[in-house]
């Protein structure tokens, strides 16, 4: 893979006269220079790390966001059920419950401005046994204890009126009207893009291999060179325990929880109007059936603890289990075409709550054990972390100017470029559809290649435009999409396809 440099806003790129190593005297202003010592280094550019970077970008601090992979949001953040949770079923009194509730409100407030696709579907927590039916009242009480009082019981007759394609045998449900679906791709990209637009430096391809701490700073060894920072925020997801150990702690271990999912074709979308949730267990929220922001239907996830932190392949047993559960919940779903399958790894630990700690004396913050609710809680976690930094002694003067951004819209409920006559008249590239399954235009692909955090791979392009996500999975458009991305990014087609020697 070709080298990836620091990503910074065009008006904040390195100035002439900086050293070959990219180091310059430490500064507090957002003047484009690279500090010898950053105020804060954030490890991990998933949705949580990117949200923390965005929150810090509102203050006059020098901040760098380090990501081990070649793009933002490539781990747990991109492979989940993409539900914007109300937190109705969280453990009352837990940090997770408080941050999910606050995070839901923040995303509902800021998501539309950022261009993050969000759609209110509501959810039905469906009982299939007498034991599950009895559990619904307790779940409603727990929701009220968490501050969410809008749940209501749904009798079996009304349930089948609401969702006539449900399988036989349901005994009733609990309605949760404020559950939403959200785009898991745009969210971390929006946070990171707004962060770098306001002075945060993003360094990709920079896994942290070691940390040496002195009185003045933490010195992080990365694959792209050393980074020094007064404070370190560990938002490393599946690797948060390893980073935590660099700072002398042995308080949790991440055991990846593999969740396999099945994505059904858009023709299945009419089968279900709401997210259909199971009654949760102590281990998992269970297998759900949900619409997606792209017009598909998703079934999953499984919940299997594994030891390999890279085990993102699907399994025959996992998919068979999902299809069996899906057939009971929504029998007609299995008559629809499967568009894709994928696997996500959640950062489960031996603890039932988030592992969030602030160590002022060590100038270190740990954000670990952020599991499936992390997407919803991300902005609230960022608020919490920045408050901890302030209380821990980091000077935080709010900036007088903040550059807001808006991401290209890739959902289904608003107007997209291919159907925007005015936009096409101004630039015909937005009327030239390249990926016909997802109706992605030449203009969108060229925009993604030139974005503040550009698409450099086909996977990165999928998450920015939907190109290749449709029923043919790129079979028809791959060659043209790769050619366009290569030409726009200055890379070879072989590099885009990942087949360069």
C-alpha cells in the first residue's frame, strides 16, 4: 500500500519552512504549523475517536487523530446494525445508559446539519413466548428508569395490523417509537471531516506500537513516525486494552464478539415498516430485522466471542442460524434475494459497562468497552471525555470561529444527485450514473476522490457513495468505478483494486 500522509484541511496544510520530519515548534493556534508536542493525541478514528476529535476541535488546542488503518471508521464503526438507540433497555444507572440517552439527543440535533442520514422507524420488541411476554413489563419499567417513558404495550391483534408479515406465534410487543436507523458510514466520516476542517491533524496508517511517557509528554511510536502529546485519549476500540496496558493498567480485556449479518435486496423493504427487536438476554440484544438507511433490510447479528481480533469473515453456521431465526420472525424475508453478508466485531469486555477513565496525573483518558451502542453514544462520549480533560487540567479556550461542514447525502429519504435537475444542469456529471444498482453518479465518485478525507480504495468509496453496495456488488460497474477513482486520485487501477505486487 502506498504511503499515507497526515490529512489536514487545505488552509491548514504544512507551511513552507517546516522540517523534513514535519515537526515545528509547539503552537496553540490553528495556523497550519505542526507542533513538536501536541496537546492531545487521540488513538483510534472510529466513530468514538472521530467524535472526540470533533469535540476538541471547538477549542484552541493542538490535536492529532491517529488511525491504524488507511481510512476513518473501518472497524466496528462500519459493521453494525446501524440503529440509533433510545437506550430504553440499558442498565439503569450505568454510564452507558446516561451516554446513550444523551448521544441520541445530540445526534438527532446535529446529524441532519452534518448530512448524516437518519430515519425514524420506531421499533417493536416482539415476544414469542409467555416468558418473553411477561418480561415486557419489566423492560418498560427499565426504560422509564432510564428516562424514556414513550414505550407502550402492543396487543397481538394490533401487532399483526402494524406488521402483517410477522411470522405466526407472536404473543405481543412493546412499542419503542423513537428508535431510528442511521448511516454508520457517514457518521464517523462527518465527525472526522469537521475535526480536520477546524485544525485537527488526521494521520492514517499509524498503529501505535509503544508509548514512552515523560514528565513533559507521552511519546507514541507509530508506523508513520513518532508523535509526542501532553495528553493521550485511548479510543482504540478492539485494541483499547492493549493501549491501556501501555499506561500500566490491567483492568479489562477485549474479547471480540463476532456479529454476522445478512443484507437483503431492496425489494424486501416493503415487508417490514419498523425495526423488529427480540427480547434481549444478558449476553446480547439478539437478532433483529431492520430497515436500513439505504433501502435494504438487515437481519442479525449473531453473538460469538472469538479470540482473533481480525475474524471478520462470515461462517456457514452463523448464517444458517440467522436465516433460521429470520424465517420465524419474517418468513417472507427468506424468499427475497440476499445482497450481501458481513461481519462486525464488537469490543466486548468482562464488564457490563463502558470502561471510561480519566487519569489527570498521567494525562491519560481510556475509552474502552464501547460496544454496539457506541455509534449512538459517540457524541456524548466525546462531551464526557472533553469535560474530563478540562477537569484534569487541560486548558480549553473555545474558538471564536468553527467551520461547519455538510457531508454528501447517501440515504434514501432526501434528494440524491441523480434526481436533482438543478444540480445536473450545473454539472452533467451528476446525471451520469455509473453504479446503476445504487444510482451513484460520476460526479459523486469524483467528489469522493477529492474530499477532505478522500476515498482511496473501493471500500472507502462504497462508504462515501454506495458505489458497489447494490445487488450486483460491483459486478457490472467495478471496472469503470475503479478507472474513475484511479484517475481522480492519481493512483493506478491495480492499486485501487489491491492487486499491485
